């Protein structure tokens, strides 16, 4: 059997169920969520997440440049801590480097990495460096802290919850389209979207704040597109979901871009991925208070895009029935 028959998540499910099915000790949480959880003491937990970035799969080296690549490598990991509501505390970085990599490029890489590491008080504590035959390979692991029972998991959604996101969707996927399709003209608007793709903002403070509010149930970050990331919530919470397609938040910059039609823009927003906004479900009775507290703190509102429903379904229901493609899957792409 080939990997593309299983898909990325079918593959992960297969090996985890086959070889790592033994129940974990009390308080531990393993494969399946944005972060793993390790209990620390009666009051606190350590959360851990890791992500791999490979040249020409996750980034085009000459397009992104060293500084943005360093920043993005840490940002996508911090986003998983944010998704669980954890406070970052340390990172580890492993590099596979082709021998002809320029030292100046790596200086820029570390400048970008250090910039974000300082911004979120998340020092680099170790890693590994090896040669790589051809492509640049980057693996980052981050550790964070959360109060016991304060973390948010994909398994915590409840029927009736409001589904919301912390920001606009689809800019990153539209930016990637400009990088991959050389026939598209790179005007100012295109450069804005490309920058969005290269420069994700992990919602660390937002995640920590939202996790502290009563009524916020499940949370995840949008790395593969909501059409995939919401399904993880549905599966682990054993619920279904309706998305109101006309409520998907699309930026002015993407809406104004004439290279893409209405449907493709919604497609970017649903399935494009790499937005790194947070996707959360909130008790409908507490939603107004949560949204108000969030607005007071950050000066921006949550975007309400749908509702969690009773009973498990492995497909999302959309109010407009034309965008049924899946989110990003490494082995189907
Ligand atoms: P995220 O997008 O939040 O980084 P993924 O959706 O990629 O998470 O991964 C789903 C889950 O599978 C996560 O809990 C992740 O830790 C786990 N996972 C993915 N690949 C592996 C692997 N090779 N070994 C163990 N766990 C893995
Ligand atoms: Mg994640």
C-alpha cells in the first residue's frame, strides 16, 4: 500500500493505533492534538509541540529569505502552543543543511528566529545540526506552560457552541498561489498576500487570553485550512459542524484581487491553510461576554462562522454547497 492511499492523517492514525495504543499515565496526552501534555505538579502542565519544514515543500528559500524563514519556523510552532492556550517557555532547533548553504543566509535565519524568540520570551535551549544532501530541513520543538485544566483541546467542543476564528482567512493561500504561478503579475496587492504567507503571526497572547475565559471550549490553530482543522475538532469531540460560508472573513486585499473569483477566494479561506489564526468553539450563552472581553483586550472582534451540532459527522455542512474540497494533506497534495 502507498502512503497516498492512507493520507497524512490516516497514516498517523494507523501507526499510533497499531504500535502506541497502550494507555498513557494519568494526566499525559499524546498524539492527536496541537500539543502533547505532560503533567508537572498539582497546579501546572508542560505542553510540547514540534513541526518540520522542508525546502520546496514548505518554503522556497529564495522567495522567503533567511530572516522570514527563521521567524516562520518558530512562529508555526508557537501557533500550536497558542492553540492550547499555553505560555511559551523554550524551543529546540534541529537543522539539516546542504554544504553549500551560505553562512549569511543562516545569519539572517537566526536573526529572524531570535527576533520572535525574544518577542515571546521563548529562548532557544538546544537542537542538532547535520548535513543534508540537497534541501534545507528545519525542525523546531517548543515547550510551554499552562495551569492545570486551563489548556484547550480539540476534544472539548460541545453541541450548540459558536464556531469562531481570530482573523481573516485565505490570504496565505492566495500568497502561495502567486509564488507558484509565475504567470500572475506581482503587483502591490500580490506582494501583500505573499508577505502574509511568509510572515505568519502566531496568536500567542490571544490563545492565552481566550483559554482563561469561561465559555471557551475547544481550540486549535489553522495550519491546514478549517476544512481540515475543524474536522479534527469534530472527530475528537464527536460532534458535527455547520459553516456559514458567507460569514467567512476575507480580507479587503484578497476580496479586491481580480485574479481570483468568488469561489476560489472562499476555497482559499476554507482549504488553503497556513493562516495560523485560532479556530475556537464557544458556549453560545457566554459568546457575547467572551467577544466583548476579547475586544477590550485586543481591539478586534472574533469572527463568528458557524455552529457545532449534536452527533458525529466526518463531513462539515456548508450553507453554500460549492466548496467541498479538503484541507491540506501532505500525501494527497
Ligand atoms: P499540527 O498541524 O497542529 O502541527 P498535525 O495535524 O500535523 O498537528 O498532527 C496531528 C497529530 O499527530 C499531532 O498530535 C502530532 O503531534 C501527531 N503526529 C504527527 N506526525 C507524527 C509522528 N511522525 N509521530 C508522532 N506523532 C505525530
Ligand atoms: Mg496545530
